[in-house]
């Protein structure tokens, strides 16, 4: 606990330095007025992980000190404080991200100086997506970091836990399984697993098991660079996202195979499906190869 507290203080100090460096030379602030509230502000949160949008975002608010030399100087100082506040809130949101069922970003930061350094770099490069001077004289910014892609949180997390062993082939269906007769019009383009109501938690590295505890989908079958670029799964969180996915408007493609999850396990991060559904998924995958392309959607 002491080390975690010390780490937070170290990273916070780095954020303070970055915020000061980024804004110390500011004399004139271009204010972007936008009264449309973000989901963070609407919910009263200071930071959140937007799995549905592929970003971590946070709100920061700053106030001008009483000894500001002018209104312009006060606005610049309030903006600097708002950036610092947003970066702190981003850090708190990042540390709660589940990397896999056993590991959070906070765990990785505690055990790895490399991860600490890379997280600090992400905070330094966080994008200001909205900013405005408020009627009460304060200043507000909304900042974000990408979950996936280059210079993303997934890049830091998945490279930290990656297995150096070669990527494995997906398992075959059970020998006793009789696959359906397939033709081009019957091929599925991806898979949707319906885990609604089961309390599924989002993670960078989820697994799907069959009833015998065999991993039928997981990171050992996926190239880490592919997982970093787009994620191993999409999470359909809203009714609109669920409907769109089942209508063929998601990474699972125009003809998704829809499977009902039996339960969630491993801190609610991983899914168990029936052995019959696992065999069907693996059989269709042998023909279409959609699992290797991460054409997978979890309905949450």
C-alpha cells in the first residue's frame, strides 16, 4: 500500500510538471465555448473508461488565484489548474482499468517502472477534446486517452503481459461434434456472445471457456499487435449497440453467430458458453477464420 501511495505521488508530481511545462508560456487563451455536456459531466463522474467509445476521458476544473495580475493571466492559470486536475482524474481512471481477470493497470504500475514511465507519457500526450471558461470564473477541460491503437493504453497493458510464445492455433471442435453442411451463404462472419444481466466486466484480455474449462477464445490465440490495434472484443453496452450488432452493424459482420453465455467467471471478466455452442463456434471459425480477426462482440 505504501508503495502504491508513493507511486501515485510520483506520477502526480510528473503530471504537475507536465501541466506546468505545457502552459507556463500561455499568455492568451483561445476559449472554445461548447455547452453540450459530456457523459462524464452528465453522470457527475470526474473520469471514466468509455469502452463503448474506445477512450478514457476525464474532466478537470481549475480556478484563478486571487493574486492573478489580470483577467487574462487568471484565465491562463485556471486553465493550467484544470489540465492538472483532468490529468489526475485520468490517472485514477486508468489505474482502475482491468487488463485481464487478475490484473489492473494499478497492479502493473506497482510492479513495473517501464509501465509507470509509459503511463506518464500517455498523460503528457492526453488530448484536450473540450475546454471552456465558466461563468463563475473557473475553467473546465475534458481530456482523453485512446484505449486502442498507437500510443494507447492497450499498447502499454498488452505489451506488459504478452506471452513470448508463438500464437497458438484455435482448438478444433470435439471429435464427436457433427458440423453442419456449410456453403458460402451459410458462413458466419463473426460471433456475438450475449452476457447481458450476468455482471460482465470489461477487460483488455478476456477469455471464453466451454463447460470443460477449455479456453476457446483468448489472448494465446491472438497476435498481440492485432489486439492492440482494435481490441480483442467490442463491448455492446447500450440497447442501441446491441441492436446494431445483431443487425450486422459491428465487427461481427453482416451474419453474426449469436451465442448465449451461461455465466461469467474470474472476477466477472471471462465468459463460459455451452460445449455445444463452443463446438459450433469453433467449427464455423475453421471455415471463416473470424476469431483470428477478433470479430467478436460481447453484449454486456
